[in-house]
C-alpha cells in the first residue's frame, strides 16, 4: 500500500503531507480520512462515550504503510494501555475497512512530530488542561475556580470526573470492603489518617478509578488539599521538573498536600522514578498525610517497584475489588439502561434480557456499558423489539473476547508452585536447578496460553526476565507436551484448575 503521512489540520482531521501530485494527495487524504472517521465512529458506538473520551479522543492516524496502520498518542501511558486492552479491537475495525491490514503500530507522538508542531501542540494542550482542571495551589479545586499559575503547573493533577462520586458507585459483595474503606478515608477529618496508605487493587473496569476519584472529589469539596495523579502524570511531572531544574520545588509542593491519590501504580517505571515516589510516599506518611494508591495487582506483585516501596504499600490496608457478581452486574445494567432511556425514550429492555446479559457478560463494568451500547444500537437501527435471542447476537463479541482474561499470571504462578512443591519466590528467582526450572517453564507457558499478556510483560512478571527467555520456555513446552503424554496430562490438569 502507498505510504501516507498525516498531520492534524486546525479542525482536528488528518491531512496528508509530503510530495506527490496535489490532487492525488488531497484525494488520498480524503479517502483515509473517511476510513479513520468511520473507525472512530464505530469505536465510540461500541465502547460508549465515556470509554471513548478517556482512551481514544487523543488517538491520531499518522499513516498506513504496507498493511500497517500507524497510530499516535501523546503519552507512553496511553500507548501502553491501548496496546494492552484495545489494539486487537482497533485492528479488527481497520481490517473490516481493508482486508490487507495486518497489524496496528502505536507510537508516542512527540517521538516523530516536527519540533515546532510538537511545541505548539504541547503549549495548546497545557493551556486547555489548566483551564479545564481548575487546579489551585496544588489542590484539586472546584469546577470554575481559577487556573494554576505557571509556577504551580508542575503540580497539576489529572482532571477529575465530577460524576465519579460515592453516590454513583454501585456497591455489592465484590467491592463492599473497598467502598467502605474509601468512604471512611474521604470523610475522616481527624489528625491521624485512617488506613494509611490505603491500597486498592483490581482488574480492569471494576471501579478502582471511580473510587479514587470519589475520594478526591469529596476531600476537595470539604476543603482539603487533595491531588489525583495517574502514574503517568506523576512521572511526567517529575521529569518535567528535572528538565526545568525545579525538582526540589516540585517535591516540596507535592509533599505539602493533605491527600495524595495515585492511580495505575503498575505503570511506574524506572529506578529514579521509583525512588522519588518512594521518598514522596514516606514523607507524606511520616508527616501524617493520607495516601491512597491503586493498581491492577497486589503490592507484592509490582515487580517494577523497589522492594522497600512494595513493603510500605503493603503496610497499610490492602483491599481487593473482586469481579462483579451477577446481582451487582444486574444493578449496573439497570442503571446504565435507565441513563440511556433519558436520551432515547423508546429504548426498552425487558427484565429477561437484563438478566440474560448479566449472566453472559461477566468480565467488568466497561463490558456491561458496551453491552448497553450494543443493545441501544440494535434497538435504534433495526427498530425491532429486543429479545433474549437478539440480545445474544448483539453482545456475542463481548462474551467471546473476554473469556481468556479471567486467568491472572499470579494465579498461575501460585498454582504451579503448589503443584510442584516449590514457592512462588523460587519461580521468580534466578535459580536454575531442575526442580525450579521445569515449574518456571510450565508457568510461563500457561501464562502465554491462558492470558492476553505479551511476552515482554510475562517476562517482567517473572522476575524481570527478557522476552526471549519466555519465548524459549513456550517453544520448549510446546515441543515437550507433544512428545510426553504424562506431561501433557499434567499441563491439561493445571489448565482446567485455572479456568474452571
């Protein structure tokens, strides 16, 4: 396929740049611009406005070349998240437009945008963010307050969604403890913080971010100096402060707040970043300030962080949000459908359909939102009443695509360690004795077969090993299970224990 490069025009649409006939260039830009517009519309329809705005609003098409779709995002965090959770879905949409599409490549925009363009875009984005966040004095300020000064810009947190409150959070057996702990922390006005630090961990789409933002919203409303940061936001702020030789002021302002909320701590990367976060955490805890941290796994499983930091995080209250049970899924669906009815009066879903969807879509809350969007699209476009059968067709991709995500790598490691009478620490260690190597290879093999994690990610979760080590283990196990019936039965048993 012809190589096509794009920049963004004033209106935000992709425009082709480079050499070639002007008319042909304009036509090519128009064609691919229309393809990109259709893909974006389908993403918005399938995932819902909230998910689309959170993860795809800043996704741009750079070029399509030799069957590879090159997309760009502004941050490494956004790249990692989309790569881990949505790249297959994006590939499917592009493949539907062009069957020759082979893969999707994600790049961070600043790595190849012209310096003058990058500078102008960064300045504009910073101005927009400062105006929309309304942050004052390092604290999350109420909507409509004055924007931060240039001196305080290094302490601007991520924007809070005012809809994320405790009142709008649906409580069930799976999240009752986390909700109760978060509520107590947000309400507490005493001198000594509660449950410090509070550490919340859960899989994707189970409500971590909602709870954390609810804490920050309530605390800021009560006049406490609170800041909500993603791991990416913390890293960006610290690196920016280093480059501007203002790191000391950044640290002091960050340590001067009442309440620090850090989301997606699993994305904290780099020795210096980890050390600075550890120093900041210790300073806040020692000063009696409240800290809340969330991640997709328990503190002990954050292999990218220093052992001392993991120990400090584990020293507070650690709560897990478990997968939503059927009753809670039903409640969430009913709330989403009620909200959709306010915009589409004719949208009617029977109790039988709601119960059916709640039984079938089990992964997380975002999939439930996606299910409602699909039901709405079906009812709106077809005009036919929704039945259990038609609902089954509408949500079938959600049911099928989420099944492999039920197994966690840490669950595999624990089960394999128990089965082979070794410890999980042995599997993660550098030991190469026979009684440890085989369990490690089995665990790596099962991690590749039963989870959507990439080889580099699996390697990191096995004590920071290189992806080639994982690949070797997978290939060796593939070969052994075809030759050794006893080993094959053993591996099949472990698979059943993990998936049933």
